[in-house]
C-alpha cells in the first residue's frame, strides 16, 4: 500500500469539505513522458551550453558534453546511452534558436563536423583576442556551469541580511514564510492544547542498542542543541542539508527517528505552543543525532562559494525545504496528526516498541516515477509508507522497526515540489494517492529532476512570501487538500455559529442519521418499552434495512467502526429550529445542535416524511389537507362566555346613564389638594404672564381621545383665560390634527370667548399648531435643540408668526400623553433643556410612570386621567353638579395667621390651594350650581395677607375707591384700606349679592366699579358693599417688598444642580438676579401667595430674591413663613385687559393706579359678610359664566366607577370559577 | 343633515362595527379597521409631506439664499430616506442598512444621554431628597429601589448537586423586590383598566346620546 489514503483515515481537521471519494492526485504523474521537456529553464540552459564548449582533449568525449557536477556524486559516470535518462539525452540537442539545426551526435560518438562547426557560431569562444586567462575562465564557466548565484541574484540577495533583521519564528526563516507577524491566534488549535505538559522523556534511559553503533563522528556525547538557530534545525530535521558536506555518502540513516522520539518531540512542541518549535524539540529530543543531522550554520546552505563546484545541495535544499514550503507544511500536517495519535497510543500502552528487532523486510515498491529513472539507491517504503497507518489503529499493537526509516520521512522526502503561489489552485489532494517521485538524497539529482514536473520546480519567490504578512499558517496545512466535491450539505437552517469542521464532519457521515449513532448504545429490552417506543423501534427497523445505501454502510464502517449498521436518516418535520436558536445556549450546546441538524439533513428527509408509515398516529399530526371551501351555511361558533362578560360590562357602564340609583360613588373633587401635583399644575398655568408662549405637546391619538380630550379642553381654556399663547406640537400627526380640531372648537365657542373676554381666537394669532415631530425620540431631541426650526411652519406647512428661539422662551411646557414612553422621552429630552417648568397630563395608564417624574426640579405638575380633567374643568368654571359633600366655601378663619399659612380645609377635608382661592376670587361665578352654597365664593387669598398686615400701614396705602357705575351695586365708598393695593384690570361684571347675614366687621371691600378693586383690609369697615376685584392677582394688602417678618426661618438649598437661580420675582418670567449654591443655608423671609416661591436672603449678603419652593428645604418652621408680595408682581394679562379695555400697570407702589376704562357695568351689591363667614355672595351672571356644559360628564364618571366595580366582580368570578373547576377536576381524578 | 351630524352618525356606525369584534373576527370589524388605518396612513403621509419634507426642502435645498453648506446638508436626509426606500427591494435592501444604522445609532445615543440626564440623575436626586423630607416614604422608596435591583442579580454559587442558589441576603431582599415589582405591575395593569373603562364609558355615552337623539 503506497499512499493509498482513504478519506476516513485522515484526521478530521485535514478533511475538507469534500466527500469520501478517492483523492485526486496532487500532481501530475512524475513519470510524465514530457518531463524532459519540462526541465527547468536553468537546467535546460546548462544543457544547452554544453555543445558550445570545445571538446576537451583530456576528457572523454562521451562525457564531455555533460556537466561535471552531474557526475560527481557517482563513483562512475554513466558510460552508456542507455543509462542516461532521456532528458539528459535531450540536453545534448542544441535547443538554442541561434544554433542551426544539425545532426545531433549520439552519446559515445564523436561529434560530426557539422556539429563541431557550430562552435564557429559562438563568438565568445572564437574571440581570438581573448587572453588565455579569459578563455580559461570562460571554459571554467562552460565546464562547471554558470554561477547559480549569479543566475539568481534576486533570490539570494536578501537572504543573508534578512535573518538578522526579522524575528525568528522557528526553523523556517521568517522572511521565508512571511510569518513575522504571526501571533498566538494563528497557531492551530491543536498547538494550544492546555493539557499539562508532560516531562520530557529521558532519552538516555531508553537509548536503544543501535545507538551504540553510530559512527564516531556523530555527536553522541553532546546533547542536541535545544535552542539555537532554528533555521538550521529545520534543515537538519529534514535530513537533507548535509548533502553539501557529504555529497557522496550513502543515504542518511534516519532510523533514529523512531516514534518515541516523535512523541517526545510532540510533547516538547506542545510545551512551547508554537508549531515552529517542533523541529527544535525534535532536535533536542534526539539522543544521538547522526552527523548528517547536525545543525548547520546559518549561512551554510547559502555558502555557494564553498561549493561552487557542487550545486547539488541547492537541488536538495531548495526544492524541499524552501521552494515548496507550503507543500511541505501540508505533509508536516500529516505528521502532526500522526503524532497526536501516537501520543495517545503511547499513553494507552497499546503501542509496543520493539527496539531490538530487525526491520521487517518490506518488498520494494518503486513509485512509477522512480521506475523510469535510474535509481541507484531506492528507499523502501514498504507497506507502512502510509503515515496514518502508524497511528489510526490504537487497538492494534504493532512492532516498529526502529532501524527502518520512519514513514513520515517518506512524506517529507517525497513532498511534491510545487509553486507556492499556484499550488492550491492547480493541485488536487496533496497527501493521498500521490505518486511522488522518490526524492534522492545524494547524487541523484538528475534522476530526481527527471521524474519531476518541470513547471513545478521553481525557485522560491522569497519576496512574495516575505510580503505575505498575513500568512495563515494554519490554512497552509489544510488548503492543499482538495477533496472531490460532493453535493453540498443543506445548511440553510443551521446555526450560523456552527464551525466549519462540524459541517465537514456532517458531510463525512453522509446519510448516517443521529439515530444511528444513538443506536450503537445498548438499548433497553424491547419488552420493557412502552407502546410508543415500540412503535418507534419498529419504524427504525423498517428504515434501517431499506433505505441505507451500501456505499454509505461501507463508509460508516470506516468512519464509525463501532456502529454495526447504519440507519437511514430519520424523517422529521420541516421547519425552523426556532427553539434552539431562541434559547440561550452555550457554545458547546450550539455545536451539538448544529451537528445534529447537519446529521439529520432535513432537506433530504422532509419530502419522505409523509411517505413513512405513520405508526404513531396519536402523536403524529396528519398532514394538513388542502384548503377546502368552507361549507356554506356552517355556523360560526361564538364564545358565549366572552359575549356574556362583554354584555355585563356594557350594561354596568351604561346603567348610570339611565338609573340614578346606580350612580355610585362621588364625583371627583372640585379642587386639587393644596401642594399636590394637580394644584401645582393649576398654579403654573395661573402664573403665566400674558402672551407667554406655552408649548402643548399632543402625544395621544384618537384612541385615547375619550380620556384626554377633556384634559386638553380644560388646559387650553385655562391657557386662553390666562392670556397665554398655546403652541401645539406632537409626535402623532393624527393626534395633533385631532387636537387642532379640539382647540379650534374652543376658539369657535363664542360663549367661552365672551365669558373669557376674548374677542378672537385665531389659529396662528392666538394659538398655533406647528408641525408634528417626525422621528420620535430623535425628533424630540431635535425640537429641544433646534426649536426655532420647528416653529417656522405649522401643520399645514404655512409659515407661523412665532418668534421662538429655544425652549427657554416658553413659559410652560405641558405634555398630554397616553404613553409612558412619551412621558419618559419628554422628561429626558425636553425637561433638562427647557428651563421652563413642565406639566404632565397623562392618561391613567401612563400615570404611574409620570408620577415618578413629578416633583423633580423640572417636572412640577401632574394631571392624571379623567378625574383630574374633571377637577380641572371645575376649577376653571365648568358647570358641574357640585357634590353637596364637597363644600366650596371655606369656613371662616378665626385665626388670621393660621389662615394665611395653611391651606384651607373644607368641611369635608378638602384642601383648597391658594391658587384656587385666587381663581375663585377672579371667577367667582364659576360655581353656580344649585343651592345657596354655589352662590358663594371665597377670597381667601385676599384675607390672608390682610389678616397679617398691621393696620398701621393703612394711611400709606389707601386705595382709590372707584365709584360705582351701576345702580345695582352699592358703591363701596368706604374702602378704608390700610395697605397698598394693586389695581388690576378686570372686565368682570360682577353682581355681588349681599349675604343675608350682614356682618359688622366685613373684612373685605368690594367696589362695584368697572374696575373692581378688592381691597382687603384689616380694619373693619362699615361699608356694606364690598368691592370684588376679579383680577388675576387679587388685590390684597401685601407687605412691602422684602419687609422683614416677625420670624425668619432658616432653610437650605436642595438641588441636584450645583447652584440654583435666584430671581427677582416669584416666577420663571422674572430675571435671574443671582445664584446660590446648592446646600447653602439661607434665610427664608417670605413666600408668595401661591406658595410656590420662597423669598430668601442670600447667605453672607443682604441681597434677596426668589427661589422656587421645591428647591428650598426647611426642616422646621415652613408653616411660619409669611406671605409676602414683591415688586413687579404679575402683570395684568392683556387678554383680560383687552376685554376690560383697560391698561393697568403693576402696582408696586402703594397707591393703585386705576386708570381703566369701564365699558361694562358692574353691578355689585355687597353686603357685609357675616363675621364668621367672610363670603362673597355672587348673584346673577358673571363674566365667566359656565362654559359649554358637557351633558354626560357626570354620568361618564359614574359609568366608569360602576365599570370598575363590574370589572373587578367579573375578574373575581372568573378566578373563582377557574379555581372551582380545577378543584372539581382534581377530585374527579 | 349637516356634515357634523353626518360625521357623528358615521362615528356611531364605526363604533358599532368595532364592537362587533365581540362576535369574532368579521368583515365589519375589518372594514372599520381598514378605514382607520387607511385614513391614518393617508393623513400621515400628507402631513409628513406638507409639514416635514416640503419645509425642509424649501429651507435648504431650494433656498437660493442659503449657503452652500446648508443646501448640501439638505440633501442628506433625502439621501438617507431614499436609501431606506431600498429596503423594499430584496436585492437593494442592503443599501438601506446604512440609513437604518444611522437612525438606530443616533436614537440610541440620544436615548442614552437622555436617560442619564433626565431619568437617572433626577430620580436619584428626588429619591435621596425624599428621605429627608419624608423619612418613611423615602425609606420605602430606597428600599424598593435596592430590593428591586437585588432581585435582578443572578450571581450565585453553584451547589455540588448542580443547582444554583442565591445567598440568604440576596434571597430575602430579592423577595422584597419581587413584591415591589408585583405591586408596580399591578398598578400599571389597574391603570390600564381604568383607561380602558374611561374610553369605554365615553363610547357608551356617545352611542347613547346618538341613539337618544342627542
């Protein structure tokens, strides 16, 4: 058996993606008839030069035509023509085109005259002017051949210099392979074995007896160099480099290279974890190296000057070691694979080494190439020339002939000489079935060359190899193996992470299914299996015998020798392996799954799946028949349970619309609790300055319109009432269009405009619907950073009249959304940049998320769901059926101080925030529900400040009483105000109804003028006609700005920022006058009426300013902070002013400047309020009459309430039924 | 019948068609859905062209007074948009990956920065400050945060039997965190039901008002 490889005998990593077919020869047969014609050019030139040489009289003519170096390795030159190879005979033929054709002299004959006359055509030799020395030198050249070094200057030019500059990576010069940049990652996996390194075997203990017979020149006593010049080691290991020194010696005895040595070398190689060290380890492991294997000097192979007359070393060294490096590496790869197996065999003690036995006589089996050339000495490969036979039979003890040359050396010596560049593309399998020419060792170059493909012999392209910085060493081992192609394995559904070797392995096993692999295990007795497994077993038996090709069975025996019989691939259903890919599998698990997938081969078995006998009909789903026309008249099955549940829920929701008794629960509160997120939101809108742009983000669609439209309606109405300019944007174009319709409906509500004193509400003028925000989150970020660009056009692409540069130009940002993601986006992208407070108005579903953001520095207010929308609408004057249990009238405060410092609490525990009190003062008629209670309103904010004001200020700040303009009202002549009053413009037409319980100590004065001025005073007045000023900021008697109060409370700045702004007024509309560091301790000297801003005194300074209340932490005494007013308080709102047609300036002075012109008559009839209940009884219509009523608002609330009850009941019943069914089922079992 | 009344009646009919899904998937339900989707898609397309694309083109590419850089930048979104349209073609779909990668990358970066500046820091600050303002609520908040985070930690020691078991501390706090998660999810679920019922009640009110002649 010579090189008769079987594919299955190759190690896996050497088996490419090919089949088990026989290998193609790696090279053209070496015994090609045209081998002589394919002689390398440089050799051909050598031959061609011979005819030009004049016949030397001292040499036999028969041999004179041949170069001397061709005979130097032989004891006797060939003397007969028949002994010459054909290609040498062809050398005699003058092939140079310059030479005319002539009769070629045969060997052993004198040349003819014609032939000799050809010498006249050689000018170099016929130059009579040539001196003898020149002629002699030329003759030397002709006799000895050209200097090959001169012939190949490019080849050897850089050899001597390169090794000194580059990093050596092993035996092979780095510059030779381009391995300078090789790192650990390029090392084959088997080189990186993490197994603990075995100690180097003590060679001396196992030194065989044959070692003693070595010639004395061998360095037996000196240990082999472990380290040194690896380049030399490489050639030494090849056993060919010594030909330079021992050209005429017998073939190198490589018997010392036993398997044990190789094993040791492998171990050492693994220790070093780099393949290039193999030879070093190999050298070091040798007990006694023959002389021929001694490392050579660095420049020894290249020292042409030392052997200028003997170029045989070049033929030995260069083709083998250098020129066909990749090819040799492929052979070495076999060697490495074999070493792995050999090591395993050694470890298992199945490997017996017969050190002293004689080599088994192996029959000579010359290769075809060797048969055609004279083979003075021929290697006997025997039957063991297959290196894999030495390793792939672990259970077969065998005897190794240590005197014989190891098999792997055959491969080394017989490596095919290929061009490094063209080899992978031009050659087939390199290892198996190669009829390699027998590599001569010494003096057989001509024979060797005769058996080679001339094209294959090319000088090494060192520059090209050196340029391959990314040389893949590992790939060089495997890419030479080109196996016959077979039908590709279907791998469409394989996991992408499947390594190649698994795919190749799958190709190797062919039709063998995973079931076959499993079957080799011992099964349970058939009788012990249940019926289902028996069915499966029977199916397997049927499949086994019928569908397995014989070829595959043979293949299986080789690949899986322990599997007795192959089993055909089991059919499985088609489909994606979604489960393995969806699970989080480890790499090892994925590999196994991929292997199984590859083995089963769904593509081949799917079609046959239906044809298999369905023995397990119960478990196996029948193929779905073709879609048939649905029979007409077939009744649909309804889910009655679902219908019943839906009907019950619909009935529960609809019932409150018809049955008053089913209106369970109470309506939402009429006011937000003080300090709550709803109250903060209301206050923020209330605190807006006129014409302040307010960003209203619409982030809900029509599906949530039923819940959020009331919220939008209330907010926008309030914004209009505050004089702000709503700017609507949104990321949902449909929702934005819907919101635009809602706002347009409000703008077209004449009743609202009349009551609010708004003449016109026009799109683009009083409100603007700008473009929608495309791009979701990115679009939102773009709005935050490029606000001006987004404000240029409206939703219809028309230019707007907005002049907004950044988000800081907005006085408030309100976000109305039904999606928690939008809440997060605005809180993350808008709020940190805006610089303006953010108010969130969300649906119930987004409420929990929005609540988490509320209370932070930027997100202040929060309105959630229909309930808050209801409350908000009530607060701005929507007509509602006031629940009797929620009185809107705040009971009188007996303690003025307490009244000023704490929110009022109604009788039902409802806290009335200051803003509401203010608003109620403005829109006093908003609560006009049935009953006397609704006719009442409070002016809590007014009395608060008044109560704390000492009466001594009265002379300084006396308000100018306005004469009544209507007869209905009683002129409030006696406004004995004691404090400076702010005169606000109002368009209200008040009708103040005196209470039925006049009091002798009215605390407020209602002036029924066209500019009603409410002048609360601490001094009781005899005026029975209080003047109510429905102003934005009710007239009050504030303290002088910055006036010290009775007590100074100490607070601390608490903010996540380094510093906070200190503003000149209580609002973001005021300028920043200073900053104060976070954590600083400040004196809190007051709070505004809405209790949203603290007036503080800066530390270590007398400067004062306003800071948002949430930024100041007061550990104790927060309730003792007095309410103060400041300069430049809220400016009158233009819209209200327009309605009143009055211009009003903020009254920082003590004297109010009431210059408004009355266009409407205000009829106010004030009666002294009861002393215990300072109420303002409103009678008749107010300027803010109820907005357009929503008929079903209350019913909706009750319907929702009842729906919640019904849903909870249904869910509970469903759970109970399920539990009962489960219990019953269990009992039945 | 005025257009407004016509629209109201159309809304009634469409609402009933959607409610017909209680009887199962049927043509009425599908028809209503198709109408909604079609109208929405058409409207969005028109609004996008009018409100986004055309203003952009007019202010960049077609603005003769704009500098050259602005005009060139104006081409970039259109180029990316064109590449995204390539996703419709199996052969040219890979070209759209460039634009898609850009969008995803920018979106991720924006979300990451926003999450830090808008969520993590403010919420952490609010949580910490709440401890001082209201110790009880603050303690519960911090406890919930810590326990919830501990619930999602999976570092554990593998037992000899192959099982994995958390430490005692992690188990206890994780259980508490689990409780917080349950409460949170329950609140979200309840809020979603509230929203649904609110919308449902509005539809019922609308239908009843229509039927009742409102």
